[in-house]
C-alpha cells in the first residue's frame, strides 16, 4: 500500500522559512519521481518543485531561488525547504509521486502553509 504523509506546514510571517516533509512508502520512494504541488483558494493545483529518481530538479518560476527540494533515501523522505516566503505562497501543499513529476499517481493529504504580510 502506498502512503505519502506530509508534515511541517503552519503559519509564518513574510520573509520567514518553513520546511515541509513527506514520508513515503519504500515501495515508491526508490523508483518514482517525487514532487510538491500547491493549491491556493480559487486556483488550480500547480507544480512547485519536482525531483526525479536520478536527482534532477525542476522548479516553478515563482519559487526558483527560494525553495529547495531534496530527499533522504535512508528515511524515504522528501523535503521542501521554503525560504523568503511571500503571502502569495499561501496554499495547501501536496506531496506527490508518479511516473513523472507531471503524471501523478499518488497524492498526500496536504498540509496548509499560510504566510502573513
């Protein structure tokens, strides 16, 4: 059974930082590209950052230079380090896995990130 469990969301002031974590089932972590998506109220879900099985990364233009996606294979966990947060980063953030960072097969339950101005 596949599980993706996010943690680390919360309320932070603009300019602050948060680190999101996603614990994944071993069955997918080692073979599936992983990604973080987000969905703000009234907006479509969008790709924030992706990480392929061979370590290549991909970031949305809006977060380049501020967010970093990484993985720890020893604990089957993928992280999203978010720095210099802006109010427009407020959204529910979802961990995801699939055959590519755009073809998602599995979603986590989501974690709320709220950035106050």
